[in-house]
């Protein structure tokens, strides 16, 4: 990291600068799709524990997203977000 922060004001300024630099990622559709897949995974496990057949739908969406995204990366239609 290498930041020599001595005051609270410097710490707040550093946090605000980091948030501004990361805002493009947090506002991207890619981030929200990853959050949706994470939620579907957790919901799918919860439904599976409860014995509900809708868990298969949740897991199907997660698997379809991962497979589709992988294929699009292999075909170079999408770029890796952190390259």
C-alpha cells in the first residue's frame, strides 16, 4: 500500500479517492450480474436445504451464466474485467 497516513482527514480523503476510482466497476452491469449469480447460488442452496424443487431453477441459472460467460471469453467477445 505504502500510504503514510497520519490524520483522520488524510484517511477519509484516501477512502473517498478509492471509492471514486472503484465507482465505475460498482456501477457496471458486470458487477450486478455477479451479485445476481451470488444471490441465486445462496438462494438455490437454501431452497435445496428446504427441499424445494425451485432450487434446480436457481442452479440452472447460475450454471447457464457461468457457461455462457466462459464461452464468450473463449471466443473473445468479452474481455476479462481485471486484465
